């Protein structure tokens, strides 16, 4: 049996905190130039394009809500819809109405 690439697999919604924690616990979220730890304690830490990334997250009403800093820049709060396909997590800004970013679970 062969694994399909994320583009060929269907994304399913991650709708509760415990399911999200099971996905990210002990793993890094990566993308070219980005490596993040989303800790079960509610902290976010890592690096993106040579700058530190720090922040906090909570689960609220079925959404991953985060406050994030990229270097010294405050990216502010955003609640995001989370979907999963294989080892790919898709974060869709503005409660699923905005832009998305796909990150690999490693």
C-alpha cells in the first residue's frame, strides 16, 4: 500500500483540543524555513526564516486560537480552523475564512 500525497488525500477538520494535542504532542510543525513547537502547555516556540517565533495558544469553540510574535513583530491574535491530512496540518486563518498554511508534522 502506498501513501497518497497530501494534495490527493482529503483534509478532515480537527474539531477538539484533545484530537489536536494528540497530533502535535512530541512533534515539530515544519515548512521550508519554519520549525515550530506547539506545546500542550499552550506555548508556541520556534524559528521562522532566521527569526524567533514565540506565542501562546488555546482551544476555543473548535478553533486553534493563537497570539504570535515573529521576531519583535506582534502578529496579534487569530483563531484558525485546523484540518489534517496524513502528516499535514492546515491552519486556516480567520475561523476558516482566511488564508491557509500547511505545515508538516515531524
